């Protein structure tokens, strides 16, 4: 009888959960959370694993990215521990080295727009890798609350933005970006960890973007290491034996 009594007690204790009420935050409080979330950096150095799934191909590998804010960035992509490609970009141009083919291609940053299907410059690409978000126009921001999130809706230039802020952890969990052609990109943030000198940073990010008309492509980034403001220099050159692709 006593054993039966203990089983009942422990079973009841394990199934009863206390649901904490959603804290009441003002619009100013939530906007400040978004401001504080973005990383103010000069140098950004990160290692991650990437998984890309599109209608054309599925690719996975490791990435080492180094970024000097508003100046340049270099990205090394490895497959099975061997560098397959190296990407360099500055304010004006980008170059991709294809190691296995001893070839390279170059173009202007403006050409990235055709690849990503939305307007992007060097600063946009850097912020995307760092994990920073487009901050809302506070004068055109509306906020609603559901059981788990504060949901902010705002317009910035030609984009409609929606932010889902976890009402208990005070972290951005998801973001929608919709352009004037009604194409929507989704970014999900997860696995927040403490980074020295910065605070909580999302070590897992999922991107879903429009791809070739009605299709979509997705990319998952899982970070293993992030360092902020440890100075470094970026050096890049094209090997003399590499052939330029047209």
C-alpha cells in the first residue's frame, strides 16, 4: 500500500506543471531587447557546419568565416576536411576560388542579388552571417501577444518584417521578411549560448528563402565557435594557375 501511495504521489508531481504567466513588457522594452540582441562588432570569427537543401542540390560541409565589419570578409568551405572553395568579398566585388577545379569566378556585389533573390550588399551579408537582425522602424511597429511570444510587425523600406520574441526567455525565436513581390524568407534562431563580451548568441539558425519561382531553399547553420573583436587581418589572392570562369 505504501509503495502504491508513493507511485501515485510521484506520478502526480511529474505531470503537474506550473505555467508562468507571460510578463507584461512595453513596446519600448521589446524594442530595447532587439537593440541589445544585435552584436556590435569590428571583427567576427566563427566556425560552423552548414546544410543546404534546394530543388537543385543538397550540400553539407563546414565553414570558417572571418568578417571585418563594413570592409571585407573571407569564407572557407570544406568537404571531408578538405577546402573545396574560398570566398572573398569587399564593398565592391566578390571572388570564389574552386579548389578542385583550379578555377575562379569574380563579380560585383550587386550580382549577389540574383543569387539571393533579394537586394543585398556587403553589410547585409555580414549581418546575416553574424546573426544580427534588421531593426524595426519604431514609428511603424505594432505588437500583439500570444501565449508564448510577443509578435512585432513593422515595415522597413519595401520589406514587411515580423519578429517573434519569446516572452519568457526574451530571445528572438523567429523572423519573417516579406518583400513587395510577396516573397517571404524565414529565419529561425535557436540554441542561444553565452559568448564572452557579447552575451547570448544563437548557435543554430535556419533560413528558408524563395528559390526559382515557386520553390524554396533552406540552409541550416550550426555554430561550434564564435569569437568577437579578436583582431585579425584578411589576406586573399588568386593563384596564378587558376582559370577564370565566364
